[in-house]
């Protein structure tokens, strides 16, 4: 997924940093086909790292990886034709569905942890609940789970979006702002949580447990799906991902040590996060329940006037790979 033409804007903005290869970028290398795949974040969410740790390699094809900071950038890359396969939360595709371009289909669900999506407060903060954020500067990543669960958390305590001072920022900018004391709280996901806790004494105000479904979506470009040879690569890759998830679930201590080294955080902090997981990752097929879950999210964003029109998510889904997803080992 060589992101959006690797434009200078995205490179400087932290979109797709580079094309990181198990093979060269492009459709083939030395006669072997190549699948262009996204990576979002580091550590536990890095499939390249997981494959290497589990000793899993593709048979008969290569993988070209590119890094993204958030799922909406993955969707942009899919819509731009620079990705074959990408992962994101339920939210970014909803915004694409409200626009004129949806060059991808959601082909599976990666169900996993929601306790690694949180609202953080800095060391010394007096906030003890979400209600204490009224009038405060709260960072979030636009069009991602962090915006969704922040809205829901505010609603639960009788507050609305206008009751806080929301600050939309990318992950790296949000980390810098939080570190410098420019934010009173930060709605964020993934490895920056453990880093902020370990290095800055940050505290989790609340996790997204009970709010998020745990469904993270797997999508493929429509041209990839229309090509039988490339569609077979997608099916093969889904099988590899499921095997890798099984390895991680069976080797949590080993995986925690690898993640700790990768994100530069003491092992004890990663072990604590692993112990608090709401679920370990597994691929699941497309179901009516998964579609309904995403529709619920879309309806909330429309009700909050964050979408220009109501969105029907059903056309985004494609269940052709349901039978190709093995049970997790």
C-alpha cells in the first residue's frame, strides 16, 4: 500500500511513511506476485512484526507493507488504488461511504482488544471521570475509534461535543501535544498508551470497554477482488493472518517481550496491557451482526452531524471470503 502516491503532504503528515517490503513495491518481483498490505501503528498491531515473530511466510507470493498512523489514511490509500489489502476500525469506511468514492469492500472482521483504546490524562491531573473533562482540551484522531468512543463517553455522563474543547490531531502530533502539556486529556489507541504511561506518568481515565464492539475491519480494493489471481492472494493472506493470531494468543509472554522491544517501553507495562486485554485477536467472517454493528456507528455519526447524509453500510461488505477464513489455532 504505497500510500496515496507517497505525496509530500502525506509523507510530512505521517500518513504512509514508506513502502516496507518483504518484496519490492509493485505487482510482481522476479515473476512472483505481490500483495500490497497496510500496517497501522507499531507493536501488537504490526502484522509484519507478528509474522516474523511467528515464523510465518507467504508461499508463492510476496508482501509489500506500508505504514499508516490511522485507518482513515488506509481508506484514502485504498481509494487511491495504492493498496490491495488494508485494516481499519469500523469508522473510516463510514466517512468514505458518505463521499463519492468507495474503491474497497470489507471482507472480514479482525475481532480483538478494546481496552487498548482509552482516554488518557497527564500526570497530576485531578480528573477522576469523563465528566471532569467539561471545558477541557481533549485530543482525538478525527474519523477514528477515538472520536467515536469519546462522543459515547461524553453522552454517558450527560455531556456533548460542545461541552469540551476537542482538538483533532494525528497520532504523532497528539503525542507531542500531550507530552508538552497542551492537552488536558487524549482519546487514543495502541502503543502510544503504554509509552505515555511508562515515560510520562500518564493515567488511564477510562477504556473503551463496553463502548467499542472490538470489530476491526479488513478491506480489499475492488480491482484486487475482481482479479481471480489477486483474490486468491487475499484468501491466502487471510489464512496467514489467522495463523499468526493463533500464535500470538498461544505465546503471550513471548509476544509481549517482542512488542516491548519494538515500541521501546519496559516489559512490565506491556505485560500489564496484555493482562487487561478484553480479547485476543482472531479473524471472523462477515455476518449480519458485524454489519449491524458498523451501521450503529454510522447512525451515531450522522446524528452528531459529522456526516453530510445518512449512510447505509451494507454495500461496503463482501462475504466471498467467509469460507476461506480458518478457525484460529
